């Protein structure tokens, strides 16, 4: 029983842990994205989503979905084509670590 409880606790813990990216590595890797999503994830134009302050797991999942085709967008499909799984994790960690409009209250209703 104790073993089962420990396993449960570990599962809960690992589920809440981030995607495991490295934000400082991600900063360099996100250079190609700044033209549309901004240097710090505040988009340069309304048609581009704000990424700064978004949840790391959300960002990683979005990038993975473009890469495997389950989310279709011509621009983003091209952008992720050359990214490795680790690149996507690092970039997700970088944008998640930025303040951005999603967390500074700007977008509150
Ligand atoms: C030419 C402009 C452009 C560039 C460059 C670009 N993006 Fe995007 N990005 C977009 C647009 C437009 C969307 C919305 C696409 C859609 O509707 O799915 C998007 C969507 C996304 C999303 C999903 C956001 C959400 O809220 O679901 C992520 C994550 C993302 N981009 C990351 C990146 C990364 C990382 C790079 C660099 C490797 C990058 N983008 C480069 C225009 C761009």
C-alpha cells in the first residue's frame, strides 16, 4: 500500500513539473520568432499570438502539434520544421519565463 501511495505521489509530482526546457538556451533559439512574436513574447502585430507568460506546457504542446501536423498553420509548420524536441522545450521555457501581456493584466476583461 505504501508503495502504491508513493507511486501516486510521484505521478502527481511529475505531472505538475514543467516540460523541462532550459529558458536561457531557449532565448537564443527563439531569435527567429521575434519578428512576429516579439523579443519577449509580446506580439508585434495583433494577428500573432502573445507567447510571453503563457504556460510552458501549453507552448510546448502547441509547437509539437504544429510539428506532427495535428495543428495546421502554414507559417508555424514552416517555423517548427527544423526544431528538435529539446529546442521546443527550451523555447517554451523561455517564453513562459517572460512577463508578457498574458500575465501583466493588460488582457483582463
Ligand atoms: C511570420 C510570423 C511568425 C513567425 C516568424 C513565428 N510565428 Fe509562431 N505564430 C504565428 C501565427 C500567425 C500564429 C497563429 C497560428 C495559428 O492560428 O495556429 C502563431 C502561433 C504560434 C504558437 C501557438 C500560440 C498559441 O497561443 O496557441 C506558438 C507556440 C508559436 N507560434 C511559437 C513560435 C516560435 C517558437 C517561433 C520561432 C521558432 C515562431 N512562432 C515564429 C506567426 C509566426
